[in-house]
């Protein structure tokens, strides 16, 4: 996959998902991990983890993917691909305010969101089948879900505890 | 371009230096979009009164339909409002600098990790945790999805098409968006947004 093609894919996916980081996961998984096989599932998961622990915009993990594949030029180009569509804001500010209230746009974004829930979960199962080969991994996954969903712990704390749990289990079993 | 015409209600001007520091501060905020939004609200509306509350909400509303991250769109909007095209570059750079630098640093860390024995531990630590975080992200997106509703049906069909039939998720996403435009329009009449047919 050339840098040009990667940029095009990232730009396309970003526009399609309205720049939503998690929603891009199934698209990247299908095209970069399964399709072109230029990225491993591990790399995709690592990049997503970065997005969760860094401040700022949540779709910037594509810079990480760009860096993994093409070094600094890849990171910069991938970033530009997701930032530049933001300039659509200027014409919108200058007289298309009514678009915001459009029921069609409302339905469209709702449809995209709802569909992406199904797609994300499908991608998770897909990745899990390949990546979670050890029982310990399942324990860590469930523990992480409990810590974030039920206990509402901070993401950094959760990741630290999950990592420690995995290491402890690995070394003690 | 005529950048200075937009200051309809805004009393205070925001200089380029302030623009940079406000968006740098926003870029350092944790908690994704909402964290950034809170900083911008505090700096632009509460402290400086450079933007009215209504204007802030309107710009946020428009930003949500821009096909980039909403916060990226806000940086363009306020950069343009206070500094024209060069203002957009200043705001975008400031907002993106922290996340970009950290992302690259952590990616470089991955390269080192890859060549060490620690790499074998990733499948039982960060990887399953990351998968869990993706699930959490999906759950957050779909508040309406997890109860009997049209939304639930669409999400399930999308799952089945992607998982069992292995259709391209990009195509499924587009189809879902178009379908949503027809069947998920919010009815704007008062509280009757959700008709009672949802449970049947």
C-alpha cells in the first residue's frame, strides 16, 4: 500500500465517520489489517490505546498508524488527512446554519452512529478471535470492562490496573 | 478574506497569541471532545466574553455536522473568527500539538517494545484492555441501541452483515447512514420525539 493510497483511505474513512475515532476501527481493521495486511491487529489496538491515553482529539491515532507504516512523513500526512476536512466549517458558518436543524442530516448522523455500534462490535469479535488466544487475556478484558463501565474508573488507572493484573496472572500461573 | 466581519455580538477581540494559548490549553485537556469543549467554554465564554453562550452553542452544533472531528472544526471556526485563515492554522496547530507529539512518542515506544521481551506480554495486558475500551466506546455511542427500537434492529443487521457475510463495513456504514436519514429523523414536535411504537 502506497502512502498516497493510505492517505486517501484515512481521509475517506474520517469523512465518512465524521471524524469519530472508535467508529474508524472497523473500517481500518477491514482494509489495513485483513485486506491489505500492512498492519497487525496488535498495532491497530496499540494505536487505539494511544488515543485513549492522550489528551486532545480522539481520531489522532491515525498519526500513529501513519508513523508505523511510513515514519514521520506518514504521521504528518495522515494527520493532515483528518484535519483538513475541518475547513468545511468556514462555508457552513457563512450561511448554512439551517443545515444543523435539517431532519435529514439529523437522521443521517443517527443512522451512521447506530450502524457503527454494530460494526464496532463485529470488529471487536473479529479481532478478539485472533488476538485473545490466552485465557488470561479474557480475564483482563472483562476486568477492564468492569473497571470502566461499572466502577467508572479513570482510563489511565484502569489501564495500569489491567496491565498489572495481566502481568501478575501471567507470572503466577 | 474578510475575516473581521464576523464579530457581530462579540465584545472582546482575541489576539493570535491568546488564540494559540487557549487552544494549546484545550489540546492538553483530557476526556476527548467534552474535555476540550469545557476549556473552550471557560476561556471564550466565561472568562473573556469573546463569544456569547448562544453563539458558542450554535458553532458547536454546526461543528458536529462537519466531516472531521468536532473539535477540529471548532478550532477552524474560532481561528477564522479571530484571526482569518492564518488564525485557523494557529488554532489547529495549538490544539493538535500535544496529541500529535504524545502519539508519536508512544508509537516510537512501541517500536522499542517490539524488539524486547516485553512485547510478548502485550497480548495479556494492553491488547485485551484496548479491546475492552473499544467495546466501551461502542456502548457510549449507542444509548438508544440497547433497548427494543429501530436503532437496535439496524445495529444488529449491521453486525450480522459485517460479521457473518463479511461485507465491507464502509459500505454498510453508508447504507446505515442513508437508511437513518429516512427512518431515524427526529420528530421536532415537543416531547413526542420517541413515539410509543418503540416497544412493539
